[in-house]
């Protein structure tokens, strides 16, 4: 019950459930040509799954050093360390425009999503999928618990 309250209040320190990870990967129709970024990667489950199921390259970023270590272990255990890299960083400091991402996955507190949205909107041609919390932008679609946005060329904000 406490965990549910934390998530609903915008503090998703719980990992994305495995069933939802599978759904996200299937919704996105990732291919080996995609570069999938998980912002706030936690234990690395979704980057590992994306790489295992689709052969895409994947990158996880988390500010918590313990989670980064755990994510690296998950990646190694799943034998996808040739496809997946995990980095320790504060998402507020990351220049998303310079990343080779085709997809950004978010399961973050609503406050942080609002803070990162202007930077993410500068990433032309990417898909953003957010679990539970929508981005504060007008377009996009909802599919189950996911909010999906395609940032088009010429849409810089």
C-alpha cells in the first residue's frame, strides 16, 4: 500500500512490472536499428529485455549508484552487455539532443517529467514512451498505462 502511494504521488522507486516491460517493448516495435534509452533505468530490466527480444542497442541512465551497479549486473546476467550500456548521471544534466536515441522510455516522478520535457522535445524524430505519467504536451496517444509521443522534425520547442 505504501509503495502504491509513493508511485501515485510521483515517486516511482518501484521497477516497471515485467508484464509492463514486455508490453512496452511490443508496443514500440523495436528493431536492431533502434537505440533505446531508459531514463531512470533502475535495475536494468527493460533495457535488458529490449536488447534480448529485439537486438536493439540500449542505454540505461540512473542517478543512484546502487541501481546503476544492479542494472549492470542484470545486463551481464542476461548476456546482453554487448548491446546494453548503463551510465550513472543526473538526468537534469544530460543533453538529450546529443544522444543517438530513437526511443526514450520514462518511468519517473511527474515533477521530473515536467522538468525534462522541454529538453526531450528538442530531440527530433524520437519516440517517447512514459509509463503511468503523461508528458505535459498536447499530442500523443495513450495505450493502457503508457503515454506515447513522436517528436517530429521541426517541432523544437
